[in-house]
C-alpha cells in the first residue's frame, strides 16, 4: 500500500501514522513508508547513591566489574580509614538507581589497586588482583557472589616482589585471567602472567616480560574476534603511550612488537569495541593537555591506529573508558582538571578507524571528584559509574550513579516535518513538510533557528544527530526545513 499521497495543501503530504501523532510534533518517516513522532531520551545519570561506611571513609582506588551470572555489579576499593585494607561490596541495579549489600573485607592488609578486577565468565567468579602487604607482593583472590554479598577464597601470591599498577582482564576463548603489572623489583619492567581459576582458587603460569624498560600504568582488554589482548602502557623514558598485542597459549603469554601510540601522554585507558572489532585508546596529550582518543585495528600480532580525536581541550585526568554493547557506544569518563575537577562523561561512536565524540558532556558530579570506575550491567542495559567525593563528615566517600545512554528514532535523514493535527495509529495523517509553515508551536523566538531534539521537542541547540527543524517567524510559527 502506498503511504504517501492525497496532498491536502501545498507542501503537505499525507501518510499512514504508525503510532499516535500529536499536533505540532516532529515526525520521521519509517522504512516502510509510515510516519511516527520523534521519540527518545537524552543520556542521563540517576540519583547519587552513597555506599561507604555510615561514618564516612577514606575510599580510594575504586575498581569494579559486572558478574553476568548473578547480574550484580561488584566494587572493590582501598579503605584509608582502616589501615588501607581491601574491601568489596555488591550492587544491584534497578531502573536508574543501585542498591548495595554489606561491605566485605577481602584483604586484611595494605592493598594497592589499579585495574585488577575481572569476571571469569567460564567459572562465574570475580577475580581481584592487587599488590598487597608491606612488600607489595602480587596477589589474586577469587570471589563468589551470592545475593547481595560476596565471599572469598584464600589469596594466592603470583609474585613475591614489588608489583605495581596491577591490571587484569579475562580471555574468554582460553578461559584465562591475564594480569599485567610493573615489576618494581626489575627496573620497573612491564610483565604479564596468566591465571586459571579452579573453584575458589587460582593458579598461575610463569611471568613473561612484554617491555624490558621502565613503564607504568599498564592496562589491557581482550579482543574476542582475533583472540588477542591489547596491552597499553606509558613508557618512563619518554612518556610515550605504547602498546603490544598479546596471545595466550595454555598458561603462557607471548607478545608482538611494540607499537607507539603517541608521545607526551598520561592517564591512558583501553577498551575493546566488540561490534566494530576495534580497540579504543584514550589518554591526555601532555604537549597540549588535550584529551585524545583513537581507534586501533588488530592484524596478526600487531595493531594500527587511525587519527586521534580530541574529546576535551581542558586537561582530563583519571580517564576511564567503557563499552556499551547495547548501543555500540564508547563511554568516556574523566575529571575535568580545567573545571575544578568536575566529573564528566562523553559518549563516542566508532566508524571504521575514526571515532566521533559528543560535544557536550553529561555531568557526573558538579564539584571536585576522583577515582572513577565503571562497569556495564548487560542485564539492565545500564552503566554504573563509581567515584569518590568529599561530603559533610566524610572525606573521599564512595558513591555510585547509574547511567542510561539516550536513544532516539531520528536520524540525520528521516525527519520530514511536523504533524498538522492529532491522528491515531493507522490513520491518514497530514504532515507539514519542507517550506511549509507549521503553526502549531509555542514559545518560539522569531528569527531563531530551531533543531529537533532526540525526544521530539525542538530547541536552539543541535542534538546528536544534528537535525534542523526550521526558522521561527513568530512565537507559534516555524518555516519547516527539509
């Protein structure tokens, strides 16, 4: 059945409504030729939830992971008010909020956490890796989530020396935990080791060196398409961000040649985009203090990168990346050092070897904050952002917010105009299209250009995608742009 036709007025079209149309609302054409009102929502955070001890604690070095077998978010941190012990708690997302169970101690000693938490989806276990005790030995402990709590096995030492900047991820093909670290007992060389979970314990192969030079802040993520892991790090000799591609075989790990990403860089972070089979690397470019992000493509045991994109011209620190598998978006969170360390999030989209980033940030915390960590809840399609801030009676308190990434049915091409009346679904609807005057608006400013927003309203600032609605000629009239 032909949807368009039977023109009522010059510049108008008639089309079959798919869903009810509201008078004066923006309309898109669907792939089947029917029309619908523009509908959607903006990216937004829910309310803040505080989770540390009632008296407040010196919470630092937050890390988090999502347990997909129990649909729980697990957060670990160092408690500065309790001898820097390692503690942990389990969160449950509901709508745009999150609730927590009781805090559990997983290490009765000083811990140093970097990014050493991962979920073993083969054994349905949380694995926390850290530097622990007076000598900062490399250790791992296996956690089992039950309801709103978590219990732990006995910690296993995998390096009887000074291990710094411990990070981990899970190789879902080999079913192994990969740990990287800075070996302070060996000239700060970069090393990696492979762990195998069994029950409530974990065993390890021998450590391998991926960089025979001083480095720091190693981070990595696993590519399920090529069965490779990308390890990024900052070299101490020249402050370059560089990387190597790693391959697991049994309990061993091997590496390709080093690839330089950029010079004069700090605060690097890495995440894998499984919809585009790409790695995303973000960092602060210290040559100009900009926040930069770029896309990498694995080929064999090497990687190549596209051009970098600036996501912030204002000194981002503590950068974190998270991949949203439901929208295929990259979540970039950071503290804006040029704006009093305000915590912010921007949403990015990968296309080929390029990445575009939303211009406007979503504010996590409109005051000084730090220690951001993120985990994605695939059951509720939400991202949980955790951070610390100062509040009355509590220094560096632990807090979390749930992020919902906005969605919309409007694209840069499918907007056709405004509904000229109210129509029920399947009715033949009149639509004011390009170069007509829509007289069903309110509160407009004559001479001002308006843009269609993701939720179907119109405003003076372009949304993403940017779609021009038209130009106002009075408070109620708009010349529609096609």
